[in-house]
């Protein structure tokens, strides 16, 4: 009976020891990278992010755009990653400026009237990743929303800006940490 137990233990050790070792190796290697449910791939060493105020350097200046865009960008990284937001010198850092804010007619009708008007916002962004410099970039992002020419820009502007900001922030987030 005693030898049967020893043989059974030897069998289990031979059979499951490699599997246990594999599980230990896999679990330790998973800890060396960081992945969130948003698809963000952030170096495990990175703990902080700083987002500088994006000043509005466009020819046409909308007074609240700089603050609303910067806050939207900060909120995205705070809510979609485990990074702590710091005022400066983050492990990841975003800075830039709003370089364009314009309206232009689109969808011209037969009567030479614009059926739609396009509000377009352009931002220049610089991203620095202290732990993965190959991911650093300097890029310009543009997004727009169209609205009916029968509407006054003042009545739809804040809603349009909010939607454009959301799209721009998604683009920047994806380029910075999702690597799409």
C-alpha cells in the first residue's frame, strides 16, 4: 500500500510539475506588461501622466475651447487608464496647441447656398513616453462636425465642440497608448 502511494506521488510529480512550472513562468511574465480593458498598452513602469494646457493659437479663438479640450484629454486618460494625473513631468506627457478653429460652407445647393456648414478643429500634439521613447510622436489631428446653415453657430457651437473634442481625444488616446 505504501509503495502504491509513492508511485502515485511520483506519477503526479512527473505529470504536473512541468505544468506548474509553466503556470509560474506565465504568471510572472504577465506582470511585466500592463494592459487595460480599453486596449491601452502602457509600460508597467509608467505610473503618471501629465497633460499641459493646450493654448488656442488658432486665428479664430473660441474662448472656452482651450480649457474644455484640455480637460477632456485629462479626463480620458484618468478614466481609461490606471495612470495618476500629475501637473508636470509625468511618465507619459502630452502637450500641444489648438492650431485651427474654422467654419466653411459645404454641400452647396443649386441656388449657390450652403446647405451645411462645417466646424473644424485642428490640434498639434506632442507625446513623450519616458519608458518607451519609440512611442513618442508629434502629430496634427483634425476633426469636424457639420450643422445646418439654417442654424446659428452660437446656438449649436458648444454641442459641436463637445463632439469634436471627444473625437479628437479618442484619436490622441488611441495613437498614444493603444497604438492603432
